[in-house]
């Protein structure tokens, strides 16, 4: 079993910054992709940013130029640096990891979510 724990959410004024962290633990052989998603009440979960094992990144158009995703492979950790935050960035942010367990089974694990609130 692979556990994923997020941290770093909170309340910030528009124009401010927050940094989210996500650590995966458990029987992990390899993590392929790590990503951040967000979901507002009544809406579908949407991709914010993702990063592959080789460092390739993908961003939602709405966050390009403002958010930066990075990862520490040795620590099985992914970060999301969020700058120039806007009220419309207010959501619950979820971390997702995809990889292979120590016994060779594929996994896709989600964290419990962390609230980000941006005040105007």
C-alpha cells in the first residue's frame, strides 16, 4: 500500500504565494508520474500540473507562468510553488502518484487533499 500526504495549504491574499508539498511512502519500487489536481464543490477534479520521472512537466493553461511543479525523487516528494495567486485558485488540492509497488503491482494513490483559499 502506498500512502500520500499533502501539506502546505492555507489562506492567502490575492497576489500572494503558497508552496504545497506531497510525500509518498510505503512499498514503492518506482514512481512514474506525480501531479496536483484541484476540485471545487460540485465540479470535476481537474489537473493543475504534473511531472514525469524524467522531469517533463505539464500545466493547465490557467496556471502557466504562475505555478511551478518540481519533485525530489530520492524523497518521493513533489512540490507545487504557487505564485500570483488569484481568488479563482481557491480549491481543495489533491496530490496523485502513479508507479509500481515493491512487489511489482501498479498503483495510483491520492492524498486526502489540502485547502487553498485566496482572498480578494
